[in-house]
């Protein structure tokens, strides 16, 4: 659902994922972990991003390589080999 405001459009997570061809969970994991780096305010309670389409595309297209959208790997037990 897209709602047009003054110069801004509100995008839901599913809008972003369908527009950019990535999964909803990839968008959520990136957006909600990296709120300090987003160019515009984020209303987490409603899960809507307040961005223009150009800002949105530029931000997500700048994420290279694509694996940066993946969640971090969990270390389920003990130390990993070769780490302190």
C-alpha cells in the first residue's frame, strides 16, 4: 500500500521487497538493524518507511554485494576456530 504525502511516499516492507525483487525478511533485517544509517525517519511501530522512491532505490542499490542484506550468522555454541 502506498500513500502519497507532500513530497514523500510511505512504503511498506512488502512494497520495498516487491519493487527491488528481494525478500520481505531481507528488507526487515536490513532496515531494522541499520536504522542509524537510514537517510530519513523510520516509524517502526507502523513498519512504514518515509522515503521518496529515488532515495529508497539508491539506498538499497548501493548495498553491494547482495549478501549484505542477509542476517548475520549465529554462533550457536562455544568459540569458533581461529577466533579469540
